């Protein structure tokens, strides 16, 4: 299964979980429930994966913990906040660079609508693969090579970002 097929399943599962549980719970609750939902759809999910970093030729095991890695290909960073910050996408992009993975999702369960809390972050995934999510998101390039997709309204679609 490629990254985009996994991503579609992740988005569908996240929307289902949010619809059933609603906003405002702790991230750990959404993490546990989403992991089970993804597993029920046949995906292999690792939670709280320790990812080491290498700096100056030295390996540090304390690099970071990925909330979830799905099928060894897609990183999920879960939040339960009122609104995502730009630093969240930058953080996920750094995680993608450190792991060599190409696709990650920020999933914010804190808002009223899940579709408004989904950001897709790309690290070297071919542009052609981005059109899969065109109906949910507008794709644009973020500073420093981060490709992210953010929610837009029809009115915003006419305004260049």
C-alpha cells in the first residue's frame, strides 16, 4: 500500500473517530482509539515510536517520539488543541526528514470539524501524488521546502497564498 492510500484511510478513520467522540478529549484517548480503528482496517500501527537523531556523528536515542507510524510509511502527529500552529507543521516536517519518510499528517481533534484539523505534510513525495487529496485540501508550498495542505473555503480559493 502506498503513502497516499494509507493517507486516505487515515483521514477517513480520523473523521470517523472525531464524529463519534467529538472534540476536547486528551490526545492519548484519540491516539488509542485511532490506532484501533486503523488496525481494524488492516493497517499496522506503531504508537509512541522512539526515533533517534544523529548529530555530529553521535546518535541520540532521545530524538523524538512519533505519536504514530502507520505501515512504516506515514507519520501521524495528533493534537487536541483549539487551533494548529505553524510550528506543528514544521515539527512534523523535521520528523519526516529525520526518518526519511515522505508523508505525515497533523490531526487536530480539538476543533468542531475534523476536516478543519487535518494538515498533510510532504517530504519529497512526487507532486503527482498530491492530487489525491485535492478535494479536501488546497496544496501549497510552505517555507523551507515543506509542502502542506490546509483547509480553505471556496472564497479563499481565489486568493493566492
